[in-house]
């Protein structure tokens, strides 16, 4: 599987802040990519360079075989975190206007807007003013505006914030469908459970530097702490020993921390030898949230 | 369709269909006409028929001719004056006023009095005064055995015909008309710069604070957006002025038809007040015809556009500097508003004294020339000065939109932190 997008040595400096420093990574084809980082890490700057709002001071971003600076605006769809709009405009004309700014013909923009509104259960919004819509409804409209022109590259910054679970699910399904159709999707959020659910590969940026990049499963393996959960029929008495230390006890289950990394069979053997009934035994991988927090904390203390 | 055109279209349409725009455009001329018609309407309202009782003790004014709404009655000459002074409203059918002409010499018409419950209108007073003056004049001429025509010849009318000798051609000039015309043109441009300049500023602030800006500039370049907004709002202004011109013309015609009677009455009254005024008006009309309207209008349009673009781009840059708090922008807007105000003050001084160094420089420098030059042109400005001014205006326009574009594209995405003046200068002149 090749890479659809390559960032090499991207640098951007604002008068007194190095917003991005030698950022290099790749986005494989056919993935939903998670761009992560704490506030002020440089995510928005990077996204603005991708969307051609800024130019990088040095370095290059190649998308689909050509430099991002030579890409048409029409190839990119961007939904910023702060989702602004012309509040006085009507839903229909707002969508058509944004679609036409991306190069759609008027009739094309109208047809597609109607199609999408219908699809997201908002067929009768056409003549409503944006300011009269609820926040969730506004956000749906903004999502439509982002995908209206069928961009090859879609950048979504916190697309679910402010949506109720039903609507969030609806948008999530649309994202999956676009992904199926071959759209490259860069997804930026602070919500790690969403990243775990949606993204296959991620990059983590902190203080303008790339500190983590790769497939989510590989990263979890890389950061695993060799913890195992054993679920018993009835909880026996357990103490720290040569093999493990007890991490926590929860109901009939106990989480143990292995002392050396390939001892899981010995641990299982230890409990079998104790003649207790084991219902389940599996490895606990760290959540992205834990990884994120530990890495960022570590980086900030350096 | 070109993206800048799309932006122009949106900026234009969303503003023009606003209720506030439609109301302001429709009511503007009505308001304007109301103000100009107010004196007529007021005097009309006062002009219910007035019956005036007259007592002439001098014997010089045996009759006063009735006129529209004014009726004079010579009755009750035997009743003492002091009784009439108080009882005029109850005697007989009752009168609205009592005019008393005491015994007097025709060359010393002192002590004429008029009594009424309400202030007698100025036109009524002027009418009576002029009639009495005419009668006394006739009597006086007879007494001294003089011919009126000879008297008129003794004091010939002196009228200095001012010719402006600028450049090759000599033009008929009329200082009063020129200054009024120039003042009008300069003033309109001043209004345009303030109203539509700040409208541009507000539009930019709105885009920034609503955060729509980030979506838009991932579709178009910031400069396209800025220019689209400036041009779109400029067209809104133009539409409003054209609509006003059109509506005022139509309203004038309608009013002319509807109130033709009353208007001519009023003109009669004021005309009898003085022939001199009428002469001045016809003279003004004549020199209006000497004004090269086409030339003035084209100059007006050039400075209108140049000035608008210069100030609108400055205002756009200022709008982009605004933080989320309304007050922030005032710091930056103040100097620009001051520039416009200073220009209008210079313009007012310059129409009094059009040939000073101040007038020259203010008509050359592009920040003041849009207001000052149109006001100066009716006084005659050498061609080279106009050419220089227009070249600088055009240069100023390029320069300010360039600088404004640089400020705009950086500032429009800056949130949260307060922008310092020093930084703004850095953006203007560095990469």
C-alpha cells in the first residue's frame, strides 16, 4: 500500500514562535488519518498549510503526486474547528455559494446541496435562515458545505463537537462512506476514543514537533505495559510475587503487571497451579488517551 | 464564474435585499424632500384665510388689494383705535388681525402696527409692507414731481462679471455657484467614504468574528475576498445613490404636479418681496448652464472611485485587525476617520480660498484629494495639477490596497491576542 500524502521537513515560524519544526510523516492510501496534539501544538497551523491558507517556510507537502501548493482548492474540503457561517443567509444559498466558491456550477451546486440535505434528513431546510437553526443543524449544514464539491482530501477538525449521538452517528457513517469511495480523510480531535474508533493511522504533534506516528495497533503494541487481566469464577487471594505485581482488583477480576515481558504463560500457569477457575485472561493494551497523556507530559518535562 | 465576481455578487445581493437598505433607500428621498418642503408646508398650514381689519388714519392708503388667503376690510373707521386694538376679533363677523395705519407723512411712514392673536406670518407682513411701500413711493414721486424711470437710471445696477483666466481658455465664472457645486461634490464623497468605508470594516469584522473566514479562504485567496467585498459594497453605495437620484427626480415631478398651485402662490408672494432676488436666481440659472456638467461628473466619478478604494481598503485592513471585543478596533479606526474629517475641513476652507498652497497640496495628496479636488475643480485647476493628482490617486489606490491586503491576510486569522501597531508595520513591509 502506497502513501497518498507525504510531509517532508515542514517548517513554519511566526514572529516569535516556531509553530512547526521539521515535521515529516506520511499518510497511507485508503486510511482515515488522525492528526492529534494538545492545544497550541501546531495542528491548526499544519492544517492551514495543507488547505493553502498559509505557505510553509520550508519543506514540502505532496498530495496525490503533486505539491500541495499547486493543488486546486476544489480538491480540498476543510471543516475548521470553529465553524463559522453567514448567519443571515439561508441554508440553500449558503451551500450553493460555498459550493460555487469551490468551482461548482450553479446548477451543480444546487442539485448536490439538495441531495445532501435530503440524505441527512434535512430536505426542508432550504429556505431556513442559518441563524434560526440549532447548533447541531448548523453543523450538519457545514459538513455538507465541506463535502459538497467531492474533494479528494477532506480535513475535519472536531467534526462531532456539539452533535447529539444520533447526528454524530449519521455524520460518522457519511465519513465512512466517503472513505470507502476513496476520499483521503484527515481527522483532528482531542477525543481519543473517537480516534481509536475511526482512525487507522495517527500522527501526534506537540510543540511543533512530530512525536509519534504510525498505525494505532502498532502504537498500542509499542506502548504496552505488559498488563494482563484475569477474570476468576471466585476471586482468590493474590499478592505481589516474582512474576507480577497487582495493579488493581475489580470485582472478580484482577489486573497484574508482569515483571518481565514474555512471562504471560507463566502467570497463567501460576493461577492454574493454584487450582482456581479462570473465566478469561487477556492483555490490557493502553488506550490512546493514556499514551497521549504520558507522551505529552514526558515531552513537556524534557 | 470567477470567484471574485461570486464574492462581489454575494456582498451586493445580501446587502441590497436587507430591509434596512430598502427602507433607507426609499425613505431617504422622502425625508430629503420633507425637509426641503417644510417651510412651504408650514406656511401653507398657517395660510387659512385671514381677514384683516384696517384703519387708515393717514388717508394715504385708501385700499389694500386682497390676495390669496388675505382679505382686507375698511370698516368701523369711527370706532377709536384703542377699542379696535383689543376688540377686532369680536367686532362684526370677527377679524383675524387688525392693521393700524396712523396719521403720517408719506416720507416718514412710522407707527404702522398689526395686532393679532398669533404671530402674523412673514409672507403676510412682507406683502403688506411692500404694498404700502409701493403706494407711498408713488405719492412721494408725485410730490417731488419725479419720474420713476429717471430714478431707476440714477442708480444703475452694477454687476461684476468674473472671468477665470486659467491656462489657455477663459471661462465664465461665478464664485458662489462654483463653490456650492464644488462643496456638494466634495461633501458627497465625504459621506460615501464614511458610510461605505465603515460598512466594509464591519463586513470584515463580521467574517472574522463569525469564523466563516477560515472556510472562505480555503476556497479563495484573502486578497480576492477583500477586493470582492470592497467592490460589492461600493456597488451597493452606487445603487443607493442612483436610486436616490431617480426617486428625488420622480418625487419632484409628482410634487410639482400636486402642489403646483400652492407653490406658485408662494413664489408670487416672495417675488413681490423683491425683484432683486429673482434676478439673482435667473443669473444663477444662466451660469449653471455654463458649467461643463459632463466634465465635472467624470472628475467626480474618478475621485469617487479612487477615494472609495483607498479608504475602503484601509477600513478593510482595520476590520481584519479587530479582536473579538468591539472596542479594539477603535484604536485603529480613529486615525483613518480623522484623515477623512481633516480632509472635509480642508475642503471647507479651500472653497473659500481656492488658490492657496494648502489647496494645492490637499488636492494632490491621495488621502485628501478625493474630497478636496472635486471641490476645487469648479474654480479652475490647471490640467497638469489634475493629471498629477489623478496619477497619485491611482498610485495611492494601488499602494493602499497592496498594504491593506498584506495586513488583512495575516490579521484576519489572528485571534485572542491583541495586535500591536509595531507588528502591523512589520507585516506591511516584510515578507
